[in-house]
């Protein structure tokens, strides 16, 4: 009997120990689960996921070996017509300018050349547009020895020295533009994760989800943006990259006036109640709400604007993405088809209702690719807008170019003149050049 009591006593002690261990596991597990579903963690994780997705999109670009050192020469061909404005012009001369613009634009010749030599920190862009035999504009932009020059035919006979340019500040022999962009994205992501204050976050529940909400007033936005800018300035590489795009980056600061009118912004993360998986996101602005969710392996983007709702149902199938567009009554509004390979990208967009339709097409393909040596690129953009049986706009814009590894730039800046030495007449002429071009196209 005594032995049985001892036996049961030992068993009881074991059970107590087991229950204690299980309790500790549950408490610890609950704590871990609570941490991984805490507002701070959820928000930081969402920002990190966004960073990874954007960086992933940059990685999808076809590598040609000519991203940094290249010469691209090509032409832009435009063929656009409008039965609508042509008909109006025949009845009312006030519409003649618009009709003439489309007709003349379709008769222009547009040629361009872009050369970049990263090692020697030189870049040249030239653009020449003609209408028949008449020159509309002929201009060049040149960066050399960290100095920017420009030339506009008919203004000066030589280049104009426009002062310092930091474009190559962010590029060296060990970095590429893509790598720099990804670095900035990573640093912005890290800064946002660090500076999201707990006071910006709240948690609520509905019958289906646990909802973590990030609320940013205009004051919060100013604080957050300036914190991010300051972090970029404190990082020597980020500072160098950003200065390459804006020489005044070190002095940039956002004020309340810069974002006045944006109002309060809310970003909601919807989590499954048991497991801390974010399955839905929504962005609330003053008059619109944008929602992204995954439903039955289908991605859905929903846009609510005042009383209207538009849904984009996205289905991915290997190299092709099909998007159907519906309203809040599930009535079809149109569709989008996106397909891509390493050398081809194609988009077809169709939207229609009882009275009008819009069809847009985009196709870009690389051919004759010899990595690091040369390739050809052909890009076509088509558009067709109709309303009540009348063609509003119908046209095609085609871009054809050849890129090679020739980085020779034969431009002479020895006779350049300082921008500060231009006469008042020359300064006025520069500002009028683009205006004069559009005036000629409308005549």
C-alpha cells in the first residue's frame, strides 16, 4: 500500500512538472505569437516585404551588359489622328489648332542619341525634331568633368556652361544604377521601420480579422519624411547617391506647407486571428480607399472613390498575368493582359461601356542581343479612344533604337560660354524655344 502511494506520488509530481512545462511553453508561445502579431512588428514586416517586392521588380530587368556604358541612337515615329477634332475643326475654326497639332505631329521626324561613359564620367544627349524640312528644335545636353553644358540651335554657336552637375557622383566602377536604387530602397525601408512611432499604431478587430492600423496625420508625415531624409544624409553612400540626382539634397527638408491638403493617411493591415499572417492591406486617403488582398489564390485590388468601386482581379499564369476589371455589381468593365519573357514585354488594356471604349497596347522587345556588345530595341505604343461611334484618338507611337558599346563622345566645349554671360535676348529666346515649337505644330 505504501509502495502504491509513493508510486502515485511520483506520478503526480511528474504530471505537475509536465503541466508546468506545458504552461511555460504556452505562455512563451503566446508571448512569441503576441510579439509577431504586435502592431510594431506587423508594420515593420509589411514595409520589409514591400522593399523586397520593389527590389525584386528591379532584378527582373533583362541584363544587356550595356546598362552603364553605351551609345543609343534611334528615332521616334508618331502617327495619330482624330476624326472627332477634325470634324469639329470643319465646323468651328477654334478647334483647328488641335486638329493641326495631331496632323503635324504625325509628320515630324524625331531623332535622338544618348551616350554614357561611366568610367570617364561623361554623358551626352541630343534631340533633333523636324517638320518636313523645317527644324523644330535641335538641342544637346552634355556632362563632362562634373560640369553640365547645353546647346540649343539658334541661341548660341557653342555650348553653354550651366555649372556643376553631380550625375556621376553616385556611380563608380563598382556600382550600377540598379544597385544604387536598390540601396536607397533598402535604406528608406530600414529608416521607416525604425521611425514608425508606437503612437501611430492601433489595433482593432472585426468578425474576420485582427486589424493593425498605421495612422499618419500631416504633422506625422512631416516628421517621418524628415527622419528618413536625415538618415539618408547620415549614410555616406546614400548621401552620395542622392546628391548625384539632386546637388542640393543635403539641404532638403519637408515642411507642413509641402504636404498641406493631403490630410490624414491610414494604412491598415488585416491579419488572420490565429496566425499572424497579413492577408489584406488597405490605404485610406481623404476621398479614396485602395485595398489589396489575396482571395482563393487570386489577388484583388479594389479602389473605392466616393460612391464608386472598381475591382481588379489578378490571375498569374507563368509568364502571363490576366486582370479582369469589374464594378461593385460585378459588371465587367474591361481587362488587362500582361505577358513577358527575357526579351519581350507586352501589355493589352481594354475598357468599355455602352457608349465608349479605350484600347491601349504596349509592346517592347529586344532583338539581336549580343551581351556587352549591342542590341536593337523596338517599342510600340498604340491607343484607340472611341465615343458614340466616333474616333476621338487613334494612333501609334513607335520607338526604334540600336545600342552599342561605343562610348565615344566627340563634342567640343573649349569655346563654351557661361550661362551668366548670356544676353537678355538669348535668355528670352531659350524660354521661347519650346513654346515656338508647339505653336508651329498647331499652325
